C-alpha cells in the first residue's frame, strides 16, 4: 500500500495541512524534539562509523534552531517577558558552548544537557500551547 502513488499523495496532503494548521509553539516544540532525537541517536550510537558525520548534522540542526531563537528573542518588539527571553538566550549561549566543546573533545555524556534542554523547552511549549487553545 505504501508504494501506491495515491497513498503517497494522501500522506503528503495530510502533512501539508498539518504544517499549515499547527501553532507556532507546537512547531517550535516539534523542531526542538527532533533536534533532541538527532543528538540522542548520536549518543546511543557513539561507536558508529558514521558518528562524526551524524554528530555534525545534529549539531548543525541544533545550531540553526537556536540561531533562529536568538534572532527572534533579541527583537525589541518581541512579546515574551524580558526575563524569560534572557533565560532562553542564556540557554542558547550554553548550548553553543557545549556544541563547540563536544566538537573539540568528543564525549557522548556532553550531549545529555543539550538533549534535556531541548526536550524540556519542547515540553514547556506544548504545555503553554495547550493552555492557549
């Protein structure tokens, strides 16, 4: 059934509608969760021959996400509470440092903090998104 072109078109249409109807917070939560999963996969497969390439892809994905957060949160007209914005910006600086440190001195345990931050923020976004609805 999955090889069926109509099936594929239906899945693509569903995913397109899902993307269009998903709230911004839920989208951010999903992206953070995906980033955490990429790092977790690297951590669980640390001895893989592809570790270096997979880890680099996971780091690049995480850096793009956190760069977007930094850009958005530093806008003067951002509606989020200033203290909360500063806390998230501080997390982004920590994550950047941890990524650079792990690139220089690879250790799977160093990924745990980033994974936990991504998952924790994603959970908070989902909670706040659910309370808005």
